[in-house]
C-alpha cells in the first residue's frame, strides 16, 4: 500500500511505522493514494493564525478576531479559544461570556489578503487550476496533464502544506479525493494541520453515518424539513431511489441522488465569477424606527454601486438582509426589470423591501446586495427621458 510522509513528502511502499527518509511518524496510508487528484486546502483558523504568527506571545492564548466592545460577530476563533465554545459567526458578547480571558484582535483584512496572495502563489506552482473559495481555502486540480510538477498529487500536497507552514508560518488542512464535494469534506476530518483521504471504494460508507447537513447544498432549513420527514442521516437518503428524491425535492433531489453516493460532476474553475456584491452594517444599538433603518440603507446601496463599478459588473436581483435583536436572519429579494449598477435603483428596491419588514421589530444589522451578476453593458437602458 502506498504511504506518504506528511513531514517530508517521501513516497514509500513499506509498512514501517515511521518514514524511512526522515523518521517522521505522520504517515498517510491509502490504497488509492496515487490515483486521487482533486484537493481542497483550508487554512486553519486563518485570521487568528496570522495574528499568532505575527505575535508569538499569543501562541498558547485563546485568540478571537473581531471587533472588541462592539455588537459584531466573531470572525475567527483560534483552536485554543474554541475549546471554551467560541465559534466563527457567534455574537461577540456570547463568545466573551464563554471565554472571558480571550485576546480579541480587530481584523486586518489588508494583511490577510497579502498572506492569502502568498499562499496562492505557492498553489500556482503546483497547478494552473486553482479555484479559490475565499481568502483561506481553495480547490486544486492535480490531474495528470494539469499539474505542473511530475509527482503524485499526495506528494505535492504534503510538500505544499510543509511549504506553507515553513514559509508563510501557518498550518493548513488538506482533503484529497476524486471530486470537489468529498475533497472539501475530507479537509474537515482532522483539523487542524490535517491530511485526510476519501477514495472511491469507501466514499459511500464514510458518508452513510453522517448527518444530512454534511451534504453540500443542505442548510439548516432543508435539514429541518428532512427531519420532519424522519430523515436525519445520509444513509437514509442513500436508501431512497432517485425518483423519490426528485419527487420530494425537485431539481435539488436529482443533485442529492449523486451526492449521497459520492458523485459530484462539478469541475474546478479557476475563473469562478463572483455570485454577488453586498455590504452590511451592525448597529451600536438595535433600531426599530423605519426612517432610521432607511437612512442606514442608503450609504450601503452606494457602497454596492461603487463595488460594481470597480469590478465592472451589474446585477439583476437586489437582496435585503436584516438581523433581528434576537439574531433571527431575514432576507428578501426583488428582481429588477433590467440589470443595474446604479445606487439609486438598488436603494429604491431595497427600500421597497424594507417597507414590508420595518414593522417595529428591533434590528441589529442591515445589509443590501445584488446577485444575478452580468456585464455592465446589459445594465440601465435609457428610459423615455434619456436617463
């Protein structure tokens, strides 16, 4: 059975308990190790790891990246902090109740973008087909004829992880499989600093006991509806024929029929376009007044328009986002007659949506965005008055 050493990247066929090249004990054994080519690499608690790298005195301390003293949410919690309960997207006040001794650091997005660019430069040395999902994670296609180095993908990934650790100063977790869905799932199996493999032979058995939320595309609402039908595990979905999945969940049911059996036809797309442009703000105090909410919305619409202009985009659907004082998230959509990149049109649609929701409830956050993006030459046709 092929064996890869995660410490030095040595490939071996033996059964020794340690690497014959470096005596390292972090070995990966898998019968399909040399045949799998799709990887997902995820930086471990990225923002917090960068902050710890830049301030070694924080190494063993619980670190939370977010705005201290505000009403925002946790951006990242390091693994030390997570032992006490804080998680990403948790309200900051709750995180500090769970871990009052945490060191809270305001996010430095410009710095994180620079570090992300350095990591992607290392990815680019392995493959031209890199699909970033965010600053801290990406898919890589390391198939024969695609990868830029004539080494097995598992070897390249071990060496990439080591290079990121030694040159960039943070750790990553790697998932290797035969498609995107399983590679991303594998990267979560053994965090932090993990390297997990899911092959074709065991994919269905690995998926079977997992909760339905583990499937790509299933969120909290869909999982709740499935639970109401008595379905909580992937094994229960595997037992249903495709026709029944389609009857229950329509087009998504057909997609489910593949995913539950480890099938995902999506290709890695290095030029994956943005799906939306949005911005939001969290209030210092909850706001109930409709006029005050509308006033907060207008500069956000202008911000979205500026970003559309910078990215040379327009959009067809305006999205309003509100979060209540008790953290209930509400989103509403309005499809426009024509695509736009104008702040006044975005604001007008957002205000119309807001008018239906501003009913005296207290809101802690408001946001606006635009989806169904398209080229700007399709946007804002002149009306009868030549606007």
